[in-house]
């Protein structure tokens, strides 16, 4: 498969690590820092959080840092389907150590008018 063409539906049948590699490639190519910077104000205005996703290690650290500096809040998800996945914390540990998120950066549904909304 050429990296400049989208994979066919069978990409979901590829090994997990290969799927993550495909996702990272397309995220870096099309979900640029400029794009994230452009949507930051809308995320803040609408009160929508961005999920820090453990299983896919996304968004990238530089994206989290950029959005945090613009006032975007975050939620955390493991996408767990078993105890071993629930205990996995490598990415969030890296985020906390490298970016320094604090309680003010975390989405709190009770503070949002109209209820909770998260995107990833």
C-alpha cells in the first residue's frame, strides 16, 4: 500500500501496531499543528474536551501542548476491554511528565453548560 493512498477496508484487519503506524502517519500528514491551532478557539468556546487516548497514544504531545496553551481542556480514555489494558498508563504518564497538565487542564462535565461533550 502506498502511503499516499488511503488503505482499503482491510486495514482494520492488520496487526494492531501496524494500524497505529497508519493512524500516526495520516495524523501527522493531515492533522497539522496549524489545523489544531485553528480549531482551538472553537473547542474552548464550545466547552468541548479533547480526549487523551492511551491505546493510540494520541493526540501527539506537541498537539496536547499547543491546545493546552490555548485553553483547551482534556479528558483521558484507555479504550479498555480487559484489566491489562485498564492498567496501561504509559502515554498519560509521558503526557504528565512532558507537558505538565494540571487539574485546571482537565475537563469537568459539571462545569459545562448543557452537559458533557468530549471528542477525540
